[in-house]
C-alpha cells in the first residue's frame, strides 16, 4: 500500500496588506505599517512592515521579513 503525503505551500505576502483566498469571498486584511505582530519564528513583536505572512487553510503564519529579524 502506498501512502501519500500532502504538502501545502502558501505564497509569502506582506503583513501590511494580504489576502485570504481560503474563504468565500476572498478577504483582504490591511494593517498599519507600525502595528505590532508576534512572529512565529522568533516569538518577538515586530512592526507589520517587517513581517511577512503565509495564509494556510487553517492558520496564518507570521515570520520576520528578510534582513529584519531572525530570518536573514
């Protein structure tokens, strides 16, 4: 019997303006550049302009943008 593994990938979007296409109708989220978000990678608060998000069907993953925080 062959087992299948499903890997899900989502595009990285800026935290200041991103879309969730997993709901109907797709919903846009807009935040101020200085709104604080907790990041999942280093568990620190960062301004939205330094955060990227990935929207999955069951969660929104927030991580530091390249060159701004733990991910360089």
